[in-house]
C-alpha cells in the first residue's frame, strides 16, 4: 500500500475512507518516528486543529497517534471541500452581488 501525504487527500477523496485513512496513517507514522517537526509544519499548513493534534499525541503509541491524526487531517480536508463547494454554490446563485 502506497502512503499518501495530507496534500493528496482532497484529490483521493473518492477512495474508500478506510483505505484513505490507512494510506495517510502510513505517512504520518513515518513522520512521528523520523520527523516530528515536519509533521507539525504539515498540520499547520493544512490548518488541522492544534489542540486536537496534541490530544492525539497523548495516545499510548505511534500507531494510534498516526491513525488519530489521519482522521483529523481527513476531517479537515472534508470541511475544506464542503466549504469550497458552498462558496461556489453561493456564487452561482448570486453571480452579480451589488
């Protein structure tokens, strides 16, 4: 199974949720064990709730931490997709705001 980065989530949203989570988890697990600074930078870049990330880091092992953070990333990316769609819909419904 090929790991994916958070930036890939939006374009791979068509995948089964469990497959998406597993692939992202593999990437995040590697960051947890080898490059925590990059993990934090990516969470900031993708606007994942900092408090929830810290709560995930309190879990007992890197496997659980990676899975929890994967869920946070996917949820955030889903929120962004819905927000963009709502914006596009509003723009279509009111193309010439005055």
